[in-house]
C-alpha cells in the first residue's frame, strides 16, 4: 500500500494519541497494529520510537479489547474538521 505524506503524518498523529486505538487506524488506513509499528519505526527517530513503544505498551486505551467499556468512541467531536477524518460519526 502506498501512503501519501499526509496519510503518514496522520497515522503518526493518531498513533501518538492515547485515546485512538489501533482499530481506528485500521478502519481508516487499512493498517494492522504490526504495520503501524513498522511505519513508526521507519518514520521516527529511534529514541522517539522507543518512547512511543513504551507509551503504547502501558496505554490501555490503544487496544480496543482491554480498554474501559465506558469509552465507546475513538475520536473527538472536532477531529473531522481538523483532519478530514474519513470515519463517520456513529
């Protein structure tokens, strides 16, 4: 899959957001968690990648299966106008 620079930047942004699970990235960009990790490793400096990986491993909201059941959305109300997110409100 070929991603534009804009898409790569958005994936990186979504990956750093604690409330955005990998499922949201998959829905929008069709990238699995392992592919996101690979992209992050390629695009970030090694020290930034290490920080991100540590953060992801300790963040329960990045994985839909282990996140709090009360959190039933993965985007803020303002996200679409800001980023032209393709995921519609449910």
